[in-house]
C-alpha cells in the first residue's frame, strides 16, 4: 500500500464516510449500506476499491460464510498521514524562508 493508493481510494466522499464509520469498529456490508443510504451493489463497489487499496480488510464469519465483516486498517491511514506530514513540514519550512 502506498500513500497515493490510499489517498486515491479516499478521494470519493462515500468511501471517506465508510472509513469514518469503520473507525468506530467493524461492520457488515449491509450495516454500512444502511448507514450510508445506498444499495448493496453500490456499497460493494466502494468496498472493493477500499479493499484493493488495503484501506480496509474483511473476514468471513464462521456462522455465516456469506457474511463478511469489514475493518479499518489503521496502518494504511498512517501511511497517508506520514506522507501528508512530510509535505506540510516542507511547506512550513518554505513559508518560514519567505518571511525571513
């Protein structure tokens, strides 16, 4: 996973909402779809993008092999945050040089 891949996956407001919801704990796709207010097929497309970018992970439940629970992968967010922090620290240095 790269910062660019994560940021690309988070470029969509619906996917950012999904990530925010998963920040509160694991959820099933149906729960996410209901909370976001979209159809199951539309939710599935967003979840595929987030899975491919390694922003979230999923696991099948033993009691129902058809059901999957999705979880946020905090390390992916940290990778993007680390890159953004480096950009901001460079920008802060440039701003100090301009005001000196």
